[in-house]
C-alpha cells in the first residue's frame, strides 16, 4: 500500500510539473506582448529575447489611444462593444428559442432540419463568404454593421446544439405539470426552461461575445469607413508594410483589447464551466 501511494504521488508531481511547464509555454507569447507594450518601438525586436523592458514607459498606450487619422481608439472600442453586444443578444435569444423547438416540439422533418443545422456547423466561413457578400451587397447592406449583426439573430449552430443538449437533460415532467396548470408552449419556455438553462445561456453569451469581439474577417469584408472599424480591424492600421510600423502602440492597444475578454472569463468562469460540464453529462 505504501508503494502504491508513493507511485501515485510521483505521478501527481510529474503531472503538475508538466502542466505548469505547458502553461508557461502557452502563456509566454501573451506575457511577451504585454511586456513589449511598455518598451520603446525600436527596442521591442532589438531586445526580443528579454522579457522585461529596460525602462517601463506608458508612452505606447498614450500614442495608441490617439489612434490614427484623427480617429481615437475610444471610437473603435465603442464600435466593438456595439457589434459584439448586439450580436451576442441576438445569438443567445435566437439559439435558445430554436434549441427549445428542436428539444421539445414535434414538427415535420425535424430530424432533417436538425441534421442540416449540424452540417452547416461544419462549413467554414470561407465557403459561404462570397455568396453571403453577394446577397448583402444586393440588399445594400455592405458598408454597415447589418451583415455582421443581423445573421446572429437567426441562431448559431453551436449554441443551438448546446441548448438542445441542455434542455434534453431537463425532465419533461416539468413541461407536463406546467401544461396541466394552463401554461402554453411559450410560457413553458419562458417560465420553466429559460431559468433552468441559465448556465447554457451564459456559456453561449461568453463565446458569442468573444468570437464577435475578435472577428477581423467580417469587418475586413463589409466595412470601409474607418469611423465604423472595430478594435480587431483598427489594430491592423498600426502595421504598414511600405513604411515603419508602430509595434509598441499596436501591442499596447492589443493588450487593452484583451481586458474585456479577461474580465468576462474572470467573472463568469463558474457559469462557463457549469454550462459545458452539465451539457456534456446530460447529453
């Protein structure tokens, strides 16, 4: 028995050492970027092997926040919050409604439409990028936020699947009891289902906000007015292949762009873990 305990302790130590080493490798590029944001632009790549700057200076944050061409980075942060916020609201609400329909309601070709939804999840954005652009261009939406925000109000495959699996784990007896008390399909969804799938909704909201906040390609395709650029696209403006790039300001603004995501994960980590774990168990 003593030998078995010693073996388990040794395995545990090796596991934690390996995990700590792997975590350091994964987080090092992020730490390097944050530390480089306090370096002078000319010093960043000259002292790339050194993590700590020779002298800490917030100058890059001041220069970066001023933006470019008269557009402050406050505008780009506001744009990102508008895009990510509205998109998240639309994705969470629509995906919950559609997930409830797949999980609880019976309608024609239900399995077929669910299979189509799963197949759509496997399509990379690059496959539908051109057809979508043609459609939105004919609608006159190109140059606005509509092509980025409106599709989120029609459900997202991953979130629909997440909600379906979570709702299927809720005893159907609750629906039947509520129906006997006079509740309709809509009131059952609003009064019974929604409060019970809170972890799933929060998980969907976290991922949706993060994906829309980091979305660069959609802004590149549909937006041409710098006044409408989100942070993800505005960061590219610091890089100029034909002239000098202000890497210090870019790293400073990239560091600030991580703050909202970090705060969301920090404050909602409990719901995120609960939502994913519960869905996996109940599915």
